[in-house]
């Protein structure tokens, strides 16, 4: 069966009666109100090779996490799978790699499928999608009319 991933356009701690230690990890994301985009740094490892980017875009409209064609070529590894990437404007075949995705705050996701797609219009090497975002808690708070975005995971 062929896999399908959708490319989008941006869009408390539980405690039981026996107080357990706070294992929550969190960090604040950067927000560019002029674009508007939400981003963070990220480290992606595929086949033992690692890249680091200061601008991994967070996209709640994307079902999967993506890397750019240029980034995939730098890894030079054989894809683990193939699928079809669907956006609002097109549909393309995509290579899929199993990766380790490391985010600020010591948050690490292993065996994440990252899809090789054209990200030239995003100006980014990595797009973090709902496959990762849904594993944690993305919070938007407004203080003095300034939005602040944070991500946490237990």
C-alpha cells in the first residue's frame, strides 16, 4: 500500500496522588509575525549522518515531517520507503527516511518518518509536522499583545 502525506500551510502537567517528579521537557519556539512562521532549531540524523538547522518550520497543516531535496541528498542514504506527497497545489512521489529528530530542551524522537519534498518555497531544510507536534503540547500564550509559542512533552 502506498503511503500518502499531506503538506500544509501554516496554520498541564498531570499529577497523580503520589507526587511524581516533573519529567516535562519544554522550549519556546521563535515566531516571525511578518511571514508569519513558527520555527525552532532541529537536529536530524539519518543513517548515522546528522544535519543541524536553525530554521525548522512548524506546520500544523502538515501531517508528516519533511526534509528538503538538498538536505536528503546531503545524507546520501537509501530511502526506507516511498509515498505520495499531496499539497494544495500538487502531488509528488517522495522518498521516506527513518530519522532521529532532536529538538531544543532535550526532546528526542526516534524512528520518525521524514519525507523528501521540495521545500524551496518555504526557505527551510526541515518542516516539523503533526506526526511530531501531536506527541507533545503546543501552547500559544499572548502577553502584552505578543504571542509566545512553546512546546512541551512529558
